[in-house]
C-alpha cells in the first residue's frame, strides 16, 4: 500500500503525449496532459467524442494499439514509472493493480468460455490459489456484484446473461484481484437507461468498500456530479479544466466547461432545455493553433489564436484559458 | 441436442436421396445399359428379353426404389469394364484414397493452423511476409504441376521417394494400408503433400484472417487488460474463437480433397477411387460412376454431420436447450 505520510498520489500522469505516426505526418491525439488520482479517489473525465479520453486510459494501462504510442511524458503509479517498464512488468500490474472496464458488456466477455472460468483464470493469474479456492472467490465476487444464484450462474456462458448482468460480471472481473485503480471507460453507455444508474451505484459502492480509485470516463455530466470527487475536462487531446466536482459544475471557469454544463438536461423545468456548443471538435489533422477551442469559443479574443494556454489556478479549479492571464488580457484591446 | 441431430440426419437423408436419383439417372440417360451388356451382335429379341429380366420395363419409380434398396446395401451391380461387382472394385480402391485424403488433411491441419496462428500473431514480421508470399504460390500453382515438380526433385534427382504407386502396403484384416510401415509411408508422402498443399495454404490464410479479426475484439482487449499472459490470451481466448470457421472450412475441404484426389491419383498412378472413376468415365462404366457419386455424397454428408456436432461442442450459444436464459 502507498505511503500515507507523504500524500503521494496513486497515479500521476505528467506531460503525457500520445501520437499516431501516419503517412501524412504525426497526429497528436493526447497533447501534453498532466493530472493525478489519489488513493480511493474518483476522477471523472469528460469531453466530447474524440477528445482523447479512451487513449489516455489505454496509455496508462499500456494497451495503446500500434501505431499509437506514448511519445513523451511519464506515467507514475504508486511512486514508480510504469510507462517504460517492459511487457512482463506492466502485464503483472494489469488487473492486479490497475483494472479496466470497457464500454460494451455484450462484447467484453469471451462467448466460448464460462463466466466462472474467465473469473478463476483472472484470479489465478494474479493470486496463487488452487482452482477450488479460485472458484469460491469467483462465486463470492458474483454475489458481491449482485448476481442472484451465483453458485449456479458461475457455470454459465456470457450469452445466458442480460446486458446489465454482463456488465456486473465485467465489474467482478475487474475487481477479481483487488486492484487499486479502475479505469472505467464509459461503463454504462451501452446499457439500457434504466440499468445505467444501478451499475454506476454498484461501481461506486464497491470501490468505496475496497478503497479503489476510479478514473471514470463518461459523456454523462449527471453521472459525474453524483459519482466523482474531482473532474477533468478534455478537449482536443488537452485538459482544459480540472478541479473538485462541485466547483467545476457550479463555477466552471473555462468557456468550454461552461458550454458542457449548459448541455446537461435540466428536467426540473417544464421543458427540457439542452443547449449545445456550436460547431464540432476539430479533427486531429487540423487542430487550430493557440487555444484549440478558439473557433467555437464565445469569449475568444486575439491572443487566443497565438499561443496555447496552460492550466492555471482559477478560483477553486484549474483552467487553461487566456481569460485568466491578466497580462494577456491587459494587452487585449477588444 | 437430440432434435438438432435428428434434424441434421433427416437433411442428410434427403441429400443422399437426391444424389442417388442423379446417379440412377445416369443409367437411363447416359448410354443404353443393354448395349453395354449384351454386345453388338445381339438380336432385338435378345435385347427385349434382357430388358425384361433386368426389370428395365418397370415404371421409373419402381426402378429407382429397386436401385436405392440395393445401393443402401452397397450393391451397385457389376462393373461393365471389370466384370466384377462394383462393391468389390471400390472396396479394393477405397483404402488407398481414404488414406491419401486422411494424411493430406492431417498435414494441412498440423501445418496450416500453426502457420496461420503464427502469421496472425506476428502480422508484420519478416517470416510472416515470406510465408504469405509462398502461400500465394501454393494457392495459384495447379496441383498436377506441383506433383510433377515434386516427382522431379524427390524421385528423379534425389531418389528419396517413389514416384508412383502405393509401394509396399501392409494388409490389415483386408485393408491395404500405407500407414503402418515406413516403406509404405514413403510412397504416400509425395501424393499427400501434393494433395494437401492447396488446403494447407487456404487453411493458413483463413486462420490468419480469423486471428486478426478475433484479436481486435473487445473480449481480447479486456483479457489483456486483466493481465492474462500472452499465451493465455492468444491460445486460450483467441484461437478458440477462430475454431468455428476453421472447422467449417476443414470439413468442406476434406470434401474437395476427395475431389482433387482424382488429379493427384492420376499424376502418381495412385490406385484409388479417383483413378477408378476416371477409368470408369472413359469406358462409360456407369455402375462404377453411380457408386462413386453415391459414396462421395455419403462421405460429404458424414463429414458435415461431424462438423455440425463439433460446432455444437465448441459454441455454447448453439446449445439452446434451456439450461439457462438471459433475463
Ligand atoms: N488508431 C488510430 N489512428 C489514428 N487516430 C486515432 C486512432 N485511434 C484513435 N484515434 C484518434 O484519437 C482521438 C482520440 O480518441 P479517443 O478514443 O481517445 O477519444 P474519446 O475521447 O475516448 O472519444 P469517445 O468519447 O468517442 O470514446 C480521436 O480523434 C481518434 O480519431
Ligand atoms: S483561451 Fe480564448 S479561445 Fe480558449 S477558451 Fe479561453 S477565451 Fe476561449
Ligand atoms: Mg472513448
């Protein structure tokens, strides 16, 4: 377990850059991002499609698919770098220390292998127990994630489970070796709306009980508001704002975060209002210079096109926006 | 499970009846059987008499029923050319072809599948590229050419292996076998290699394509993200999921091995059914042709049945027998 006396974060990502070399030049999908996750903390990661959320998760667990690669930066887990440690070492971390949950429970399980076998295999990869003990643990895990009649269902195949039940199995698999960090990449997007809340509640409760930290990637600001301790907002491969969840939601500083918050449906009123931010996120091939958000930003001013803003403390959060750089603003005449 | 198999069996019987019908039609439409039996100098009265005693005046359905009833017992009458029962002629040749096809199929599987897995896992490796290039040659060269090349190299130049015939076989309770002695086995190597090459490359390419496909799936990514070893992921999870298409193709290919065997047997003068069939065609030996058709159809049907049962064993999603339902 981590050293609690010096409050070292569980995961520290520093200046991470993920690139795809292509014939027509290098695409930068994750551009120099830094953030951390503390032991037991839930960090929400939001942003439009293509912002680089999934790639960030894949980079952390060392599963970027070639030709994608970590071009620079460091990923530090529990005080040690894990971005350059070689296959066998990172493999031992996967599932054991850092687990991952994918979006689609229907395709995340091997259709030809029983749920129990997939569980015991994972358990025995990381813990030295015999098949019987592993099976007992598997049943225990299925019980824990709320699957009824676990003793019987442990011998069934994935197709015999519904979508929601399969995502519970996926969670059980992620928890199998008691990891310290779970990267959950849109764990409920593929599910029925009625089941989404159940799964999120379950994930939240289990991680609290086990003291597991979570990097929760989602499009759903409602889920973030209920679940996360802190939230990072990504745009075009960069983190544009990060801070405690209530502050980011109530007092968003970055114009993009503002736009996102406005797009949360407000159902309290008679009419559901949903304001979208005009325009679309740029493609990797033509990310604007300066602040990547500038073509869509309602508050854009001249300087925004010239240089990229870094994250700075603004109130209770940190935002990357020239609005909060007094010297730049002063130089602006508009 | 039982209903599944029963349904399959019924379909198989229908297929066999259809083929039997075609085989039977040969007698009526390809040449006149009477001519073949009584000789040219027979009088019209003699022909009429033969026609009657052979039942050729009976209505068509009756004739077909009689043919089918006999065929089921393996009785296809006398060979016009060899003047021995067809069953005997085929019985002498069947082991040669079955052994040839068996050895070729085993070679194709034992070499093709591992090569496919290898080239799938090492997509961009130099060895993979070389193998794929060679496999293109294997697929595009005609069988007889490969056979002749092999004979040239291994029989004529090197003198290692016999170039034709079955060589020294061992009699196993009436089944002449090439597989139990090294001397016998030497004779089967070249024909089997020739016969298997096309299927081997096909299988390798299929397994490779399937592996690439499966390796992209979410459950493979998830398996890796759980820290399973490469071995467990590649062989335990990925390979298993490529098996269904591999079994389908293998089943179909065993069928075409029997068909291709005709060419290979000709090149190597291998005394199998294919050679018998070719000679039968030359001599319009209809009983032999009919029997060959029925036998090949029967083998196809049996293979298909085995394939279906294997599916069932591999893929739990087919076992819809109510042992559990999504809810
Ligand atoms: N193999 C690849 N080659 C080139 N570009 C890629 C590749 N994989 C991903 N990208 C690009 O990287 C960017 C970030 O992708 P990522 O999957 O991380 O987005 P995301 O934030 O998870 O989006 P979503 O919400 O849709 O899941 C996207 O613009 C995507 O097009
Ligand atoms: S830097 Fe400029 S363009 Fe970017 S968000 Fe701030 S105001 Fe808008
Ligand atoms: Mg994603």
